[in-house]
């Protein structure tokens, strides 16, 4: 290629770079997760706002979080003319803070007419969820059953769901404890019922109530364990999902210094509940799941999370428990890939589809593991898939810690002139 051709090519590339910078508000997002641009789901939500919305962020000027919330709110404003924002110093304008009922630094309030919703954190997911709830006449209620020795919403021990409940509340959901025992009919205002790690058998009448709930358009998130009794573990068969009796063993986990009884999954099946997931999830001692052909069934049964081909379902639990080792036995153990989470959906007379998600493990959602990998994001996605439709699905929970590589407009122009003038000049002089 001649020096002139190289210079022409760089000129075209530089012009394209400047044009992109101008169209994107002066920056190019080169992070792996596109963490500095709104997700497609967030863009759909803000671009479909039925009325103008203002975001009022109450942050002090010396708060290091102020610049981050301003960048985030600016992305919403850039995505839609219906969204605008302002930053208010609550120390300088205490009356403004009092008018919005703000008592904690770092609170953002979304306002549209007489509608208001406060957001206690600065994540994209929290803001987008609040935008959806702002025009929703009722709040979504998540009930976590504590009847049968399951993990509780107020339990702050390693085994509890306290952190999960906090994350759900921070995203705008109402979370309440619930006692399924003795209840013939699950309350109609239950958007999602969660049963996580039951240690006591759920009797047939209660299982009938659960089935009626789902078939009437209800939504159920069921987290089992290898220790879950056979009667309870058989419940998903009513919707075409079978929970196997073994424990999933994954030799690949040992390659990363982990336990072979803790499968690690970094790639997820194509499903609304896994859309947008970034990062790995680990499932300590999980049952395998599979399609149950003889059940009363569902209209649609799909997998969410699947192991690699090297994994298997180990049925010699005595050897596994005593030594922590396992050997695949042809004909006795189930060969991978194995499903670790599956969903089922059914039509109902009300026109609202009943939905259920089943996991073979409940540890991943516990306080001990909740902050690891994509667990928080996975839980919120599952709840949104169950409790909502459409644009709310696939939004990330929390904020990425990846380091950004952003080019400002000035930097873009530098590279433009460096590439179109300086480099061609060097090539022309030295004959490269």
C-alpha cells in the first residue's frame, strides 16, 4: 500500500471516529459489558415513558458518587427527551430535600406529575426498575415462604436470604415473609412466591395449593437441594420438570481450584431470565434437572443453566460425602450436559400465563454466596421474568467493576489529527 493510500485510509477512519463520538455524546464505550452505555432493556423503558420524568439526585458535591450518578442519569437523558435530571446538594438546599422526604445522602427521586419513587442506590437496574414502577399503579410483592424450614427473608446468617431480600427491596419490590402451611389459597396479590431450600416435606395439600396458584397465572420460584425430601422434590414433575436424585459433579471446577461438587457456569442458555447476565455463577451441591415426560405438564419447558459435557450426576453419595471424590459410572450416573435450572409456563383461564422456575440448589442465593459472581443479577432476572413481562427482563443488578476505556471528544480529535496528519507525514518522510 502506498503512503497516499495509507493516509487516505486513516483519514476515512478518523472521520468515522469523530462522527461516532459526536453521535454518542462524546464518548465511545469499549468496556466488555458496555457498562458505560444503557442496556437495550433500559433504553426501551426510557424511550417508552408515557409522561416526562425528572430525576432528582441528592448528593453532596464532595461525594465521590456524585460524578457517577450524574454520568448514569445523563445516559438516560441522552436516550430520551422525556427524561431530564438535576443534582441537588441537600446541605445547601435542605428545604428541597425535605419536600421530597429525603433523609439519606445518595438518594435519587424520580418524579412525574404527582408520582414519585425514591431510589436508595445508583445502579442502572434500580433506576430502570423504578421507572417501570413509577407508572405502575401497584407495587410488585415477593413473598418468601418460611413454613417448611426454608431460607428466610429476615435471616442474616450465612444460610438466610437476608441479602437477597435487601437487593429485591432496593430494586423496588415489596418483600414479605409468608407461611404456606395451613393456607388453602395463596393470596391473589402475590406476584412471585419464593420457596428456597425447604428442609421439611411439603405435604400434598400444600403442593396442590402451589399447583393451583401457578395454573391460575401465579409465579413460583422454587430452589431445591440434594437434601430436599423426595416428596417435595417430586412437585416440579407436575409441570414437566424432574429433579434428579444425584449430585452434579463437574471436574472442570477443580481446574480452577474449586470443589467438584460446585459446578461453575459462565455461559447461560438463551432465555429471558438469563438475558444480559455477565459473570459466572456457582452452585454448591446441586441436583440435576431434566424434562419429565409423564407429568401433567406445561405448555413450555426450557432450561436456563446447563453444565458442560464433562459433568455428571453422581449417585454414590456415600463415597462423595466421605472422600469428596467421585468416579463416573456408565449406566448408573447421568452424563452431562445437565440442566441446573429450568422454567415451565402454562396458560390460564385468566389469560395470564403461570410461570415457574426451578433450581436444583438454593445455596447460591444464600447470604454466604449471594455477593459472588452473577448471583444477585441472576436472582433479580429470575424474579423479573416471573413477575413482569417485556422490557424489564434482562437488566443487570448492581454495577460492574470493570475499568472503562473512554475516549472524550478532545481525545478523539487528537487521534484524528495524529492519524491523518502526523502519521502520514512520518511515513512520507521516512518512507514506511
